[in-house]
C-alpha cells in the first residue's frame, strides 16, 4: 500500500473502492442474465412493478456476491417508527441430505420476510396479539454488506408493513410520496409542453454531530442513557470566539473522518464534504445528493457508521440535537429538489429566473405547499430533542418561513405587483482590491442562516430537521404537500388552456396561475433575521403564520382534517396510519422526558448531592482547624452556607420533580403534561446542580465537565 511522506498509509483509491460493498448496478449487470437485469432496471429506473418471477435469479446472484465477500447471514434491513433501523439476521446455511450444509437464498426469502411486529411501535394499528408483520424487498435501494470482526452481513433494504398491509415504517410512505410527486410533476411538465419520463425527489442531508472522548462519555450516565447532558455548568469558554467553525481539523478527528469516509465510500454513500462546525467538538459530513429514497437509506447508514467507527478511535459520536446546554445543537439540513429522469433539476432558476416559467411554476408550488402546510412540516421534525434547538437563538425558529434571497424575492415582488416579472437582478462580479486576487462572480443573493427553509441556489434546504432523526418523514411530508400544490396549479392551468394552446397563450396562462398563487402565499416568504423578537411578532400577528413552539403543540395538528385529507388524497398515509404516527411520536416524547427525569433524579441523588455533602464535611473540618488555631472561620462558614443553600434548593427541586412526574403519568395527555410540568421542574433541578458544580472542588466532582468533554482529548 502506498504511504505518505509521514509514513502513514495513503487513503485508498476511491475510484476502486466506492460502492465495493454494495450490490449495485454494475454488480447486477455482470452477474444477472440480461433479461433479468433489464427487468430489474425497469423497476429501479422507471418505477415499473417488480417482476417476482426474476426474484430467484436476483437472490442467487446477490447471495453469491455476498458469500464471496464473507457474508454468512442476511437481514431484511428496515426502518420501524422508532426512527432507527432494525435487523434480524438469518443464516444462509441450509443442511443438505449428505449431512453437510450449503448456503442458500431463495427469491422468496429475498422478497418477503416476517419479523415479529409486536415489539415495534404500531401506534394502535394492530393489537398485540396480531403480531404478524412483513418486510418487503425494495429493489430501488441497493443491498449492502456490513463487515464485522471476521464475518459480514448482507443487508437488504426493505419496507415494513402490518399483516393488514398498513405501513409500520418510514420507507413505505416515502416511496408512496415519491410516486405522488412523480405523477403530479410529470403531469405539470406535460401541460408546460416539456414532457419527461419521470420526476423524482432528490435529497442531500448534511449531518452534524459531536465527538467526545469515550472515557468521558462512559462516565456520564446522562449521555449514556439520554444522549445529552442533563446537568453540567457552562464552561468558562464556550463558542463565543467563533474559532471552531471551519477550523483546522485535529489529527485524531481527521483519522476518524478518514475511516468514516472509507467505510461510507465502500457502502456507496457519496460523502463529499467534512468540516468543523460552530461549537467546539462539533463536526459535519455532507453527501452528494441522490434519489430521496436512496438518500434516506444512506442517511441511516451514515449515522450507523459515524457511531460505530467512533469506538475504534476511543471516541463517542453524539447525534443528539442538543447534547450540551448553551452550546449550539446539531441539525440535519435536508437539501431537497425535484429532478427529471433526464437529470434536469426543476428548481434550477438559470441566470434569468424571471423568464424561466418552468422554474417559477415549481418554485411557486413549493412556496404554496410550505405556506399551506407549515404545521405538517413542523410536526415532521417534532421530537423532544429537537425542541431544544428550534426557537433557541442558534437554530432555525419553530416558525416555518421561506428564505428566497434577493434575486428571487425581487422576481416574486414584481409578479405580485404586476402579474409578471420583467427582469432578474444580476449581481455581477466582486473585486477584491488587489491585482493578484481573481475577480469572483457573485451569487445573486446572500445566505441566511436563520431561516428554517431556505432556497440555496437550485434547491431548498430544510434546516430545522434534527440531527438524530430519520429524514424520511420530513421528505414524505415535503413530497406530498408539493405534489398537492403542483396538482392544484396544474389543474388551474389546465382549465385555462385550450386544446392546442399557442406558446403565447401557454405563457400567459402560466403567469396568471402563478401570480394568483404567489399573491396568496407570499406571506410565508421572509428574508430577514428569523431569530429576532420582531419577526416572531410579525409572523404571528401580521402574517398569521404558526408558531408551534413545542412537540406536543406540533403533533396536535398532525391529524387535523386538512392534513388527513392531503395524505389520503395522494395515497401516502391513511387516516389510521397517520393517527398511529401521531400516537407513536407523542409516546416517544413522553418516554424521552420520563427517561430524562429519572436519570436527572438519580444523578442528582447519587452523584451531585453526595459530592456536595462531602465538600460540606471538608469545609466543616477546615473551619474547625481554623478555630483550633484561634483563627477567624467566617470565610469557611460563608462557603458552607452557600453550599447548604444550594443543597436545600436541589432537595426541594427534586421533590417538585417527583410530584410533577407523578402528575404527568396520571394526566390524560401525558406528553402535554410532561411539557408543562416536568420540563420546568427538570430545569430547576438542573439549575441547582449546575450551581453546585461551580462550588464543589474539581477532585470531588463525580462527572466529567463541559470543559473536559468539549476541549480535551481531541
Ligand atoms: P451549499 O453551498 O448551499 O451548502 P452544496 O452544493 O454544498 O450547497 O450542497 C449542500 C448539500 O445540498 C449537499 O449535500 C448537496 O449534495 C445537496 N444538494 C445539492 N444540489 C441538490 C439538489 N438538486 N437536490 C438535493 N440536494 C442537493
Ligand atoms: Mg449546511
């Protein structure tokens, strides 16, 4: 293996290793009979139904490929509503008549699996005695090989449904929503005189995460159990110097990132950029965008690899949205657009968006969709963890607005005013004042970090998505609501067009349709500071936008008539499926807070209070010594008084927390009660613990501190 001048092995040849652990198109092509390959690609590329008569051939080729690479087992890999992935491993081994065994894998085993569904959240979709659930092969997302110590497992992406055919996972609705978007967008393109084969949603999800030394991680019960620190005083230095963002990457982290990339490349996940994020100890990976269904699977693979590889480097990877209070949290920017099967991006404005009617049509549809369904988008990112980010002064606000940037906003304003736009602001070039530096072409608009949903050149970036969540539900919502808006605009357009409209008549009709929509929905466009109080007021009071601050508020809207209607109209989720999602998400919210409350309580009682009392004893001894020496012990007594005050405050806060939890358990709406009663009680316990952390000597403090975790061991 070639080496660098510093003696380390050179990173692999990416061209050779990319996708080597996936059963992708080139493997399929070389291993499958031509006719089978053709049928399979018709499903993958054109969305045609999977022909089950080819299943045996596909299974055989897949098994041979996997076994050659050390696979002993296969698993139907799926995404239950926990938001994580699930796998049950089955061995390929089948005993044969001669007393030996052979590796076998039939088409039937490829196509359908039957995990016991009763232990996965079903949200009332089935009674516990109806435990049957099925996994079904998704041929459109490549199977991949996960290597372990000495063996490997073939992972087959699958959908997961109940015995009655209802979706128990995140993949089924996502695929259904991709279909809805394709149908409506293809129809609109036909009306616009630009028919294409298919349209699919694209997604590139940027992943933020923290790394802390594994030794510290294991000494923190809160990180281990709840994924975030439940107590912990702010360090003397946080992120105020803004010197971590894009800073040079420390050696150990770089080694980690290289290993993560190597693994992701071989799994066919196209990671492209890596950098330090804003907070100390925070980093990001971003992939190249792909078909949204594949991107959603790859996103799960990325989270899995990030966490597994960390252990190899003695690190722990924290995917939680807010591992450290007072320090920036982590998100997952979901970049989203629509692409034609010929590779054209429908949200590419070109240089003169004002005259690009196709772009204006689809962009208007997105604006209309977001305005109409702010609540659904908010609900799609609602978790206890993400509530710590949204609305805090570092993350997108909980109010869903759209940043369009200067150029597009100007075009939209022209349309609002006159029904047509006649020019697009051009930005020209940027001179840097030194002859040796190049002249830079300037983008037509600046960026805006405070917007939850921003147009960034040729795609929208949904920034409010949480770092630990599956991107599937946000994508499902986006696809569905945009399909509805396109349907609406297309229907209106259709009604205005005669049989064979002239180019001029078509243009005029498109302008009319988008003008009406823009006039009605432009309220959701906001280019200013999304963090400001003025915006919160204006958004709600003047523009009538929603500010669903917390998860229970957002989830309450999920099954509103309007929302049931849109999911049912496009065959994405039935009312029962939507209800089940709401139940599961509410339950997860309550469970999360319950775990946090129990963990905080136990840490306070078994770690913080004992440390404080030990310190008190030490102070007592110190005061006694001073008095024995005939000296003034008032300083020591003052210290003791401070500690005792905090100990008493903590003890009282713990009593209140216990009461709040008991009340929440009895409440009819447990998640609402958790929010209203338990969160404030938790906040008080934490405040008392953090006050003690600032008093108690470092050698008595039983927990790694923020300083330890954020600044050392990198
Ligand atoms: P930016 O400079 O706005 O961050 P990048 O080109 O770096 O843009 O892309 C950020 C993320 O957006 C990447 O994951 C990228 O793959 C993704 N992305 C780019 N174009 C599209 C698109 N058409 N659809 C979906 N995601 C996209
Ligand atoms: Mg970003």
